[in-house]
C-alpha cells in the first residue's frame, strides 16, 4: 500500500498516545477497583476516542481508538488519504447544507428505503458538497452504500431492458406494416383529345366526360 510523507510518523504518534491513554485508564480503574475490597474489574471495553479530520472537506469525526489505525489507512478514489489526525493538514471546514443519504429528510429517502436500508438513519445534515456526501456514505455507511449502489444498478438494467423491448416492438411493427402494405400502383399518363391528362389508370369515356368535360364547358 502506498504511504505518504509523515503518514507512518503520524500513526506512530497516535498509537503511542492511545497506549498512554489506555494505561492511564487502566491505572485509574485499578485504583478504583482496589478500593472495593480488592475486587478487580474488566476494563477491556473502555470507550476512549480520537478525533480525525476528513481530507475532503475538513469535517471533524470522533471514532473509537481501536478504529483509528484502519481509518487512517483509508484512501480516496484518487489514492490520497481520506483522514488525518492533524487539523492543520486537513482543508478548512466550511459547514454546508448537504444531507447524508440516510438522513430523514433526504429527497430520495423513500427510494433508498426500497434498497433495503429502511430504519437506518444518519443525522448528518451539514456536509459540504454532494461529493462529501458520497465519501461520507462510503466510509461511514459502507454496507448501506453498497446496498444502494446495487439497487441503482438493478434499476438501470431494468430501464435498459425496457428500452430495448420498446425498440424491438417498434421495429417489428414497422416491418409488419411494410410486409402487409400493397405496393404503390403507377400508370402511364392517359391523354384525351381535349388535352386532359391523368395518371390514375384507365378512365372510361363516360367518367372522363362526367369528371372533366363539364368543368371545361363551365
């Protein structure tokens, strides 16, 4: 995996800091537990947290210490780091108004529910941009993101099949019309002594007089 200047140093500093915090918690719990008739307590589930910052928009997130190493090694689509623990290394955070896709008020919330994420909500309502919202989904709601992507892919495939079916039906209809329609009939021009001419096929003398001559006489 590609690493960037200072990344391993930053991670080492964080791990040292987390180890120091864990030792402090352990010492405090030990002193506390020894005051209760020597009874020891399990401190393996301590909830120590660390603050990280998004390299996309500078958004501040708080995560459990045990997730820090893996989170710092996450990458954006362009290969750059997704998070840092150093505020000065991240972009300046500007509060936006873009909702997380799982927010109650997201305009496509009903559609996402059909994708299988009904009942799962996120309060994030001030993401900086639609791009920040996608990155937020990919890193904070990985399973829900995958479900929505699969749902959208299925919809696109159904739309493509429907368009192909409609095009096939139209092509077959045109082919059927062409096969069943009589070929156009053409005739050599007929010219009468009076000068009247027609291409509508043989015309009897009576029909000619009825259709043309009276008009001429008028």
